[in-house]
């Protein structure tokens, strides 16, 4: 869904700012009022989607 994409973009922003993965996930959890499992599931799902959608591309 659209909100999952926004959550993942916020997560990537945290990582780009130099946060560790755990710190980024905790920040997102608080920002979006989610459980740790929800954050883990969203990050995993979005990263899998990005990986699947880039397979077969010539770079």
C-alpha cells in the first residue's frame, strides 16, 4: 500500500542520515506508531519488492 512505501522511504532516509538499522527501525516505529514486528515486516516486504523488480535489468 501507499503508506508502506512512505514508511520505507522514511526508513531509507534514516539510514542515509547515518543511523544504524536498529536505530532507523526504532525511529520509524515511533514516528508511525507501529510495533517492531510491523516495521520489520514492512521493511522486509519493501526490500523484497525492490529486489524482485530490479531482477533482469541490464545495468
